[in-house]
C-alpha cells in the first residue's frame, strides 16, 4: 500500500557514536530493550521512533499539540476500498 503523500518523513543521519548514544538513552527511558548481536551491533525491541516523538513533544510545545499519525494498521478503510 502506498504511503499517504500528505505525511512527511525526515531523514536524520547519525554517526555510529550518536546512534549508540540514542539507543542507550531510549533504553534508559524504557522505550527499547537492547539485545546484543555480533560485531557490536544491536537488535532492538521497542520503538526508537516513539522515544524521539515523545522527546520532541516534551521539548517543542507545538509538536505536542499537533495531531499525530495513526499507528500502523489502525487506519479505517474507505467503503470503496472494501469491495
């Protein structure tokens, strides 16, 4: 299913050290659980994106007031699409 063109994505490029710091912060706040894998990489359980959205809501008042996207799979289907 194609993405809604009204929604926007933001690409954030992080260095490996910045990404590790982000993961550690998300883990400390209880948003994810880090499961060690090979070569210093991690498998995450949870949502780093949710951690970032909550942090942005806390630091930017207008972000907190904005209507969030509906969670994946939570959209109501149009009657036309159901047929």
